[in-house]
C-alpha cells in the first residue's frame, strides 16, 4: 500500500511533526512498507480461531485479603518509620 504525499503530510500534521521533504519521503516509504506487510496479514485464514487479547497464557492470580491484627508495639514501630503522621495515620501526598 503506497501512501500519497498528502496522506503522509496529514499523518505528520496529526503527530505534530515538522518533516522535511527528505524525511517525508523516507518515513513515507517505511510506513508504506509497514502497511503493505499488515495487508498480508488480512490474507491469513482465521476461520475458527477465537479472538484473544493476549496469547501468553498468563492469568491474574487473586487471593483473599487477610486482616492481620498488630499489637500496639508493632503498630507504633511501623508508624515511627513514616516521614509524616496525621491523627495517628501515615500522611502522604495527594495523588490526582
């Protein structure tokens, strides 16, 4: 699939790239080659193949939350290591 100069310019504009004519030619050819390769993938017979988001076989592993009760000494030792406390709790920066 060969891209036209106008298409290459439009892609560069969308990506906010200011390309020289030489760069447009170079990257346009490279992008055209990539798109041609992708076109080859459309020729593959995928009849009966289940769609998938990933193919590694990895699965999320979940565990039940377990509440562990600390005695006062353990709790105080942990809080003493915090850089800043507020109302008996570790104070952290707000993350938005």
